C-alpha cells in the first residue's frame, strides 16, 4: 500500500440469507487481520449516503456475493456510472462512485470483489461450504492486495 493512501472496503449483503452474507463475512474476517491504513464497513445494502463516506477515501473496494461471477471470485475496477439509478432501498457501487464525484468532487478509485455464492433462496446465517471456500480464497487475495501491492 502506498503511504498516505486511504482505503475503504465496504462489504454488503444480507447475512440472514445464506451466501448473500459473503460481503459482510469478508469484512468480519478482515477485521481480525487489522491491516494498517484500511477502513472497513459493512451493511445490508449500499445507500446514497455512502457517496459522502467514500468521498473521503482514495480507494474504495466493494465486496458482495454473486451468483453470476466466475469461481471463486472476481476482482475488477469500477467506472462511475453516469446513469445514476437507485431504488428507495439500494444503489449500485457504480452509482455511489458517480454520486461521490458529482456531489463531493471525489476522485475515489473504485473496485469490486464479487465472491461466488450458491445458496440465496432460504433464510439462515450459515454460508454454504463451497461459498466458504470461495470466501477464504477471496480473503487471501484481498489481504495481499491491501497489505503489499496497492492499486495503482
């Protein structure tokens, strides 16, 4: 990590919906590692208010479960979406970035780590065994990325 760079990792998803809780689970695991100069946050979903929060950081990484990404996870850079769309309850990571730029003149660079999940149709706090394996691989990847390699 470059000295002085402020990084935020936001995990989102519903831990009460099985694998949908992979984003917050990643945050829980990262909290145990205490990586310097990295702020962590988690919530059920992204909101418009998150734009102000991320505007204070150089880099933001969104973490979420996905049924469509490749196994075990995908990591990619995000471009702010000029087409800011949201419902009364949630907003996309690309839209949060665009709002941070528009409303707060932020130059925050955005990334997403999507962790492959399999069980989303029931209620429960337990992440499926295959998704746990994917979570572990994502944790190893993002820990190295945050600790050593940076994003530029």
